[in-house]
C-alpha cells in the first residue's frame, strides 16, 4: 500500500480506502462484512470511510465492531453528516449546529471511538448559514472529537466559500468526496482547480462506476443475475445511467488495454483515478473479501501517457464532463 497526504494537511491516507456505503448493514450479512474489513486491513488499507446515513446508522456500527480492539492511532476513520437518520424529525438532517453536534456524538458511539480523523459535510446545505456550519465543525475540532473536516459533492463555488470561512475559524478543511471515474469526470473542469487553490484533495467514490468499468455488463445482453444493477438496495439506480449499449460497447474496448497493462478491468479503473494528482484516495467497497484483494493491486500503479490517451480514445463520446452535474441538492 502507498500513502498520500490529504490536502495541505499532515494527514497521510492509504491510496485505496475502504468504504461501506451500499454493503454493511444492508446488502451484506455481518460475517461477510467483517471478513471484508479484515481483508482490507490485511492488504494494508488504513483508511475507512462511512456515514451515519448508510443503512440508517447500521453501517457505522458494523465498521465500529470490525475495527474494535485495533490500535486507534494506526487507523484513519472518516464519517459524514447531513442526511436524515432516526425518526427524521425537523432537526434530524442538514448542517445546523444542532444536527451536527448531535450526529457527531452519535457517530462516535456507533464507531466506538473518541474521535474521527475526518468529519465530512455529506452535502451542501443551502438552508443554513455557512458560518453556523463551520463554527460547529470548529467546536468539534477544539473538543478533540474531530481532527480534520471535509465536504462531499460540493461545487467549486461552495468549496471556495466554505474554505474562506474555514480559514477565518482555523478549521482544517482538507478534502472533498465526489463521484469520479473514467466515465464520470464532472469534477475535472471546476472542482479540482478550486480544490487545488484551497488546499483540498479528492477522496473519490465509485472509481469503477458501480461495477460498469469491470466490463461485466455486456451490450445487448441481460444484466448478470445478482449484480448491483439488479439490486435496488445495492445501488441499481446509480448504475442505470451507464447501462446503455453505447457506453457498454465503449467500456469493452478497455479490455485489451487492461490486458496489455497486466491489470484487470477493475484495477485499471481504480488506477486511472489515482493518476489525478488531486486525488488522495480511491474508495473501494466490497461484498466479498476477494474483491478487496484484487482491487487493492491498483495501488502504486503508474499508467503511461499512451495508455491514458488510449483510454480517452476508447471512451470518447460517452464520458460525462458537465460540471453542473455535481451532486448537490
């Protein structure tokens, strides 16, 4: 495993991190989830990403059990706040001071830790003043419950605004967590340049496009039984945008490129996002330990300019680059 600095901070994170968005507490049974966490630890992953909303808080609890008893200082544990959990009352969502403080304390209990390394605003909240949001983050930092602060799926303008307030309050704002892969490149034109200016790195999710970049979905053929595209709890709606024959036919053109590079299609996809110097870590999920063992082999892989150009050519016409599609409500 190789490590990168997160933003302009001194925090090192594993190039590949383990996330449990669509699996733990819902799609995958407890024993299998724990086996995947163990596999991540075995291959050198030290960075683990979750959120209170995943499986309506169950994912945090599963991760907490999986990491129990390990040396806390050897791990980087990330979670998020914004989406509603629990009974979904009027103050059970968003980035108000009340929701942030209460959610942080609840997340720490579920994770079984006194602090999280990175606490992330899961989306931008237009209904709450940014000053209120960042003052709550600042207080959590001063209390030692949060070491660093990040955001997720914020636009370039939102990142710039947040970073200005964060500097005034001495809040260590160091990361953004967007969707990013060879098919979904909407952060490249605006979010990445803004992040570079403000000292943030990207921690990217969906580096293999919900499995599409593995090549398992074939043009003109039925969806594979048991695949994510057939599982409503497993992200079928997220996969749907890529499931047209034009995209799938283009993805098939990556297979000989991966083979020539000595990589699987999934490894090529993960390695591709790590070529972006503003990406600090790529989040992988898994429903089976062997997926972790395979995908982690993308760590440290360098793709030469000719291969990167060939990937661009293969996917020409089906990549999404519109910056207005950044996922923010």
